[in-house]
């Protein structure tokens, strides 16, 4: 009747199941792996028939960018602006009863919402951890031997395990993270979902003889990327240049630090942020992607995206983590000498590079298809509806 259940009456979605999706901000799908993954999962929820509401924890709409319009044009209702920033708890107290699911991303964000969601709603809570912060911090401690990283790791472990235990299910992108969590709590309800979800696949016709130079892609607001490039430039690049003198190294990614910018030289090009069209051009023109990560956790978006672009990759054990069977489409190095050697090897061996590029496309088709992700997400949600958890 008039003025009753306005939340349901205001549009034509009253019969559809409702999902609240919370992340740190609007998905910057062209800038970082986590945002790209969030954007893809939002689209999958819509295709599944769900009505989706989105909260970016900073409640900012990013004027003069495509991020807000990208969501609203899909039919997602975005809660942003000062009123929601100050009153989202009141809004959820009034409307939480209508929600079937709440997907809360990242530990420092999910921690701000999970108690309110559980208090004012019967929604099943999905914690999307992205990567294990405590594992990433511990690995940074192992590399740098600074006690602050060990202390940070212990603090993150408390926060992350508390969220995992409080949520109905937790999603991570790597089986390695699932195994690490189950070592701590064998009763934790953990599932693994694809990091990236591709709607279509194209053979880009990789041919190493028509390409030159090497590239790194990654946002530099993420400390493992900063460490990786600085280590590569100092320890690995001189060894490669000694063998292949006319080579250029392109460092591509948003928010490069002063130390990264300072690497610029005749043979090292620091591009900063580039749009998708420009990035695709680098993927078409460069012969090889390097991802010299020394620490981090979870599947690395930069690796998956390179494979999707039919690129051979040289990376570390950390970079290849969670990509089971990916040694068919990349070379894995354990130290600076090995990294330099394998980069030189694949750069010079055209047949090897072509074979790895072909295998990269097939690997992505098998592991990162939209169909596989939809089936996985749908089956998990169906299990919620059957159970009493």
C-alpha cells in the first residue's frame, strides 16, 4: 500500500534477491587488479538476476572519471555522498531486512561493516579477502628483516581470522591462501574463486620475431610492485643489458614513487598510468613480461592479465603462486642470476617464446572464463539457500 515498503516499491526489483557489495571505493577497473576483479563480480551478480547495491567506503563519486557511470548504467545502485557517509548505518538499520547477501571486501573495510550487517540483517555474509594481508606482511618481513613487518603480520592475522570466523563464507583467489587459513583453523569455511573473469578470448597472433623489449605492469600504490621493480633494476637489469645491449625496459603503472621515477634513463622508460588502449599497444609490441615479485600473497592480477594478452612471462615463485600448472606458459626464477638468465633465454629463443604465448591463452581459457566463475558463484549461493548457516 501507499508509503509502505518504499525500499521495495521504488523500482521493479522487489522480487529479486538483493546483494550489498562493499569495497574501499568505486572499482577503478583500469588501474588495479582488485578493482578489476570487483567490477567483474558485480557484473556476474547482475547477470545472475540479483539487485545490487554498492558502497565505496570513502563514499566518493570520482567526478570526471567513468567509475560511477560504469556501475549505475549497469543498474547498480551506488550509495555515495555526504548523507550516506554519515548515515549509512541508519540506512542499513531501516533496510537491512531486505538484503539476502552482503559481500564485504578487504579486511580493513569489512571490519567496519560486518557487525552492523549482522545486527540489522539476516543476510548471508561473504567476506572477499582478495589476499591474505598477514601472509604478505610476513613475507615482506622475511625479505627485509625489519621487525615492524612481523608485528604488522601478527596484527593482520588477528583481524583477518576474526573476519573469516564471523563471515558465513570467505572467498580468496588462491588455493595457497585457503591452505594457509586451514592450517590455523581447520573449521574455517573458505572457497577459492577466479581472480579475473574474461568474457571472451582472442588469439592476438603473438610472434616474437616481430616484437622487441620487455615490460612490467603494476600499480605502485602496492608496495610489492615497488620492491619488485627496484630489485629488478638494481640486481637483474644490469646482467641482462650486458648480454642484450639494445634492450629497453618499460615500467608501466599508476602512481610511480620517486624512486621508481628516478630509474628513468635511455633504456628504462617509466610511463606512469596509461589507458587500456595504450597498454594494449605495449602488449602487442613487447616481447616479454617480467614480474620480479619478492613478496606478496594471492594470485597476481598482473600475471593473469599478461597470460590473457598471450604474453610469455618470467616471474618468481611468489609471482606464480596459486596458478597451478602455469609453468607451461611462464618461466619461474628463484634469484637474481636465474631471473636474468631466464629472461635472456626466453628473449633469444623465439620458438620458446611463441610456445609459451600459445600456452598462456589456453591456460586462461581453462581457468579464468566467465562460465566457470558464474557456475562457482551460483553454486555457492545455492548452498546458502539450502543451509542454515
